[in-house]
């Protein structure tokens, strides 16, 4: 077992124990949204490998987990128009995948 595997195992066990101690799994189901911002895919991303182990631990503990890979989304940069503050409070005028994600997971 490599050091990285050992760290991942410890983190996963810690999350399971912490979740089970904090919540009664049968009564409360925690909803988790995991955002992966790594540009790499197909097993090349160490960030994704670590995140998937954490997701596995949270799922084993009874949490409902949704993973969104941001590299697969069309996300536009903010233009600084302040329309989201003035004309449409809290709503961005740029129509991209983040508008859909935030309204869905609100």
C-alpha cells in the first residue's frame, strides 16, 4: 500500500465515522454536491481519484452524493455587468451550464 492509498483510506474511514456520529443515517440523509474542477480525465486526475474515494465513503455512510465534473460544462466568465445585483437579483444574465446547475441544486 502506497502512502497515497493509506491517506485515502484514512480519509474515507474518518468521513464515515464522522458522518455516522453526527447524523442518524436512517433519519437524516445528507445531500452532497461534489464539484470536480480538474481538467484531466480517464484516471489521469489525482484530484478526481481522491474525490471519488471521499464520495465512496460518504455514500457508504448513507449520504446522497451527486458528482459534477466541471470540465464537461460550458461555463462563461463573469463580465462584471452587475445585472445580477441590480435588474435580476441573484440571477445571472449569462446563460450557461452553471445557471442550470445552481437552479437545479439550489
